[in-house]
C-alpha cells in the first residue's frame, strides 16, 4: 500500500510535533536527558548482517518447504 500525500503530510506534522516536544522535555530536565529522533535507526550498523549457522539455514529451508507443500496440497484439494 502506497500512502497518500495527505497521509505523508500528516506523518511529517506528527514527527515535527514529537521533535518539538522532545526539545521541550530536554529543556525541562536539562542536558542530562537525551532526545532521540524517532526516525533514528537503532540496532546494528548498516551493512552488518548476522551470521546464521548451517543448521539454522536447514531448519528454515525445511520449514519453508513444508509450508509450500501444505499450500500446494490445499490448493490441489480445493481445485478438485
């Protein structure tokens, strides 16, 4: 779903309001409280990926194959 321009404008307004409230909050408590931008990315740095063990890959592949098998079985049984 692609958001409409009105939705994007409203989201921008909300973000601006959040930032102004965070600035006001920092002003109330001094510089000890750190304001975090809501659009700031958290977690691992960009470009860093987790390493997945071969066993985990096998489990994921087996689960995906089982899901597709169930899907095909359901599709086959409903088409008859």
